[in-house]
C-alpha cells in the first residue's frame, strides 16, 4: 500500500532570492533519485518558507520494483560445443554473474546468437531505502553562497536546525549535520515556541497553520496580494502588479499580515523614483498610487505575524522609512546645488576598467560613436549636437550623492538633474534611456538618442573588454557583456535598425587603438566579438520561434546586418510552410551540389549546346529581373517564391545535359551558371543547412 513521504529541513532564515531555484532543484533531484531507486510515486511537491524547505511525495509505493537485468555473455558458438555442452567460457561467465550455467539463455541479436544471464533482484521495502536516499537529496542541493557552521563539514544555504522525515506514520531514521530526523517540527519563531508533533505527513499543513506557518508558498503569495489589494482599495488607492517584489515578500514571511503606513506629504515633491526606491528596494514596501496613477504618501508592508499590535509595527516601519526619505531629500537638494555638467570632470577619478581608462575616457569615446551611428542609420544630422551632449552628460550622475547612496537610480537621477539644469528634453531622456534594457525582458529605449547612446555605451564596453582579453567564460562575466550584447541585439531587432555590426566594432576599436595598449588586433577583435554576437543572435531568433535549421541557414549565408538576418529568417520560416518550399530546396541542392566546382564566374550563352541550357539561363534572368526589386525591398518571402520557379528548368537542365563533360569550356560554362543561381539564393539563406 502506498504512503505519503514528508521531508522537512528546518533552517535559519534562508535568503528569499534562493528559494524558487532551490525548490525547483529539490523537486528535480527527488524525481530523479526516486526513479533511480525504482520507487514508484504519484507526485512530488516542494514548499518553502524563510525557515524551512519541505518535500512532499504522494503515493510512494512501499517497496522497490523488482530489477530484471540481462547481461550479455559470449556468443552461442563460443559458449557451447558441437554437442551443445557448455564450454569453459560459458561456465566462467555464469559464475561471474552469480547464476547457474543451466540458467543461461540464448538470444538472437543483429550480430548473431549470444548467451545472456538473466539476473533478478527483488526490490526492498521503501522504508529501508529512504534513510540513505533522503540525505542525498539534501546534500544534492546547491546554493550561490553556501555556509558552514559549527565544526562540521556540511554546507547548506543556512545552518540546519531540525529534520522531519515521515513515511506514513513511520519516522525515517537518518542523521545529518549532527541532527537526527524526527517527527518534531517548529511553528512560527515567536508565535509558536513549542515544538509541533506530527503523526503523519497528511497533518503537516494543518498543524503548521495552527503554529502560524502557511507552508504553501502559493497560498501565502495569494494571501499577500489579496491583503495588499484590499488595503489599497480601503484607502482609495491601488498597487501596481509587481511579481518580483511579491515573490520576495512571499519568502520573507511565514504568516503574512499586511498593513498601511504613511510618510510626510512634503516628500512627494521629490522625483517618485527617489521615493519608490527606498520603499521597494530597501524596505520591501508596496508603493500606493491614486486612481490617476499619482503616487500617494502611503505604503503597504507585510509583517510576519498576526494582526496583534499592528500600530506598533506601523510606527516602526514609518520611522525607518522616514529616516531614509530624509536622507534622500538631503542628497537630492545637495545635488541640485551644482549643474550636472560641472560633475563630468569628476569622472576622471572613476576607473571604468584599469586597462581601459576612466569613465571620463569612456564618455569621450561615446561622443564619436553616437555621431557614427546617427550617420550610418541615416538619421537627421541635426541630432548630432544633442547626441554628443547626451553622451557627455550620461555618466555624470555617477558622482552625485543620490546615486552613491542609491545605485539603482543611475541614469534616472541624471535625467532629473539634466532637466533641472535646462538641458533639452531629448538630451535628458537619452541620459535616462541609455541604461535600457537593464535585464532580460526590460523595456527598450524609446527615443532615437536614447537608442543610439545605449548601443554606443554597450559596444564600447564589449569591444574594449575583448580587446584586452576580458571575455565571458562559463559563469564568469564580470562586466555583464552577454547581457549588453543581448541588449544591442534586441534594440536592433525591435527597432528595425540596419547597419553593419562589423563596421561598428571597427569604429569602437579605433577609438581605443591610439590611447590604450590592447592585447588583440582589430581583425582578431572583429572576429571574436562578431562570433560573440552571432551566438546571441542565433539564440534570440530561436527564442522567437524560428527553427534551428532555418536560423543556421540564414546566418551561414550572411548576418552582419542583424535586422536583415532577422527578416530573412522570418521569410524562410514562413515560406517553409508554402508548397513551393520543396521546389526551392530541391532547386538549390541540385545546383549547389556542383556549383562549388565552378572555375569561372561568367556565363557565355554562345557556348550552350542544348536547348535546356538556354532555357535555364533565360529563366534565371527572368527570376533576377522580377526578384531584384523584391530583394532590394527586403520582400524575401516573395523573392523565394520567384526563385522556386527555377525548379523545372533546373530539372530539365540536369536531365538534358551532362555537366561534367570532358570539354573544359562547356563544363566550366555550365558550372558557372549553376554557381550564379546558388549565389543568388545565398543572398537569402544557405538552404543546404535546412533539415528536410
């Protein structure tokens, strides 16, 4: 009869940011280990609070499944003599496998008949397997910064304080980190000081709730959000959805109770990011807005406990926030005493990278890079002065009091200070947007100058780091170069920007070359950075739902213009569903198989001997005539359809002539025709990479 299994690891407070990944790990490891041990179960679930990780397995069978193992031995011809008697080889094999020679069986295989030893191993009771399996599950978890405690060698997210292991009503006997597994758990640290005795796994959730612990994180999350929404409604406000903050708060409390606090209205005169950052990032408070979206002088926080003495809790939270807002106001007012432009000189004291100079050096490189991008993108040249001004000011807020105290506000404070100084709106906005996107899925720069400055800032960092030998390896990426390259790719693809990436890399390299001792040449950096971007581009295209072989076909042809590669990939992906795609693929492959042997590039129609040669030549000329405007207009799907019409003349060509004839002039002329066709298709994709 199946029973449920409960494993609880009680700990000191585990950081909230560890929890989701840890619970996923625990579930995955458990399912794998149970399968390895031939233990059948219905479902594995994991739960977590700040003080515990819990594993709950339903319907775990009481006994391992029996193991039947077949071990291949010598061939039948070697195992038995002509009279069918076992040889020394058969006897030795049977002895080595622990079976009687009479129990060997003969099985036919592709390589002939072989003898096999059939070994049966009866499963043992689950309760005998678990004492060794459960410690493996716990030890198998990994954390970003594991801790050691006491004199032991055990490493875990935080020190382990108790262990619960129940299989049905039976305690699973094992010890770990100096602790012995039992049926005693703990409730809320302050509200339930006495241990809780669990009779069986099924009692776990209800008994813990009596001890002021909501074990199920999904239920806690729902409770928190409902309480936050209800309180906001009561005070005539609303709280915007914030999954990241909600998840963090969920793993900070075991028994959530939300409450409303307030701060002095005078602080509302500060930029709202200056108010929200201390609330959200430092105190884990939910900011409250009115119906029109304006920030109110209220916040909602979640305590870990009941509704008793909420007034004292509220006062404590308000006091902490009051001090932070007072600091923020002071920093803001101090920063406003000096113009943002006056702070740029101080950037000479901040090292960007010890071999690549200061942040001021970087700013000096950003100006010509933004100018170059505006030119190659065909943007209004009148934007250049504003772009250079934005580049000059974009890092100046790094030396302000506010950003020193709240680094999350870099760029944002530059925006506000630039506006205060009377800089152009487009300059202020570019300063704010050049840090975008900050993470995967973040918003992209919306303004033209913000977009250009964002690309310039990132390519400068990537090229500089590669040039001095700093490249991401494994999990090591101290300058977040992967994220920065992804940011550039996403801006280009989403905004439809068309330019040569390799030329941009050369421009960025040139700005370092005369002022910095670089480890790699321009050609080497172009190759390395190009390959780095190609990997990012391939990943993005596949994430957009484009088949891997289509992606490979497109980038194998050409990809220097990332947006163009994206358009071609979409076209090939769409045309793949068209009945004409098979025609296209066949035409390309038949022509491409021989095109590589062409020794001349031009085709001489006077050398055609057969009618099918001229027919293919003429058909290709018509395709080019109709296809050229389509290719120039990047209507690649329509161009592919035109090219697919070559299927019949190509087939007739191969059926009507021998390409590899003795006469070199005829042979080279025919090969040149095939090569021209192949090269034409390669303007879109290398279709030989397509998996039929």
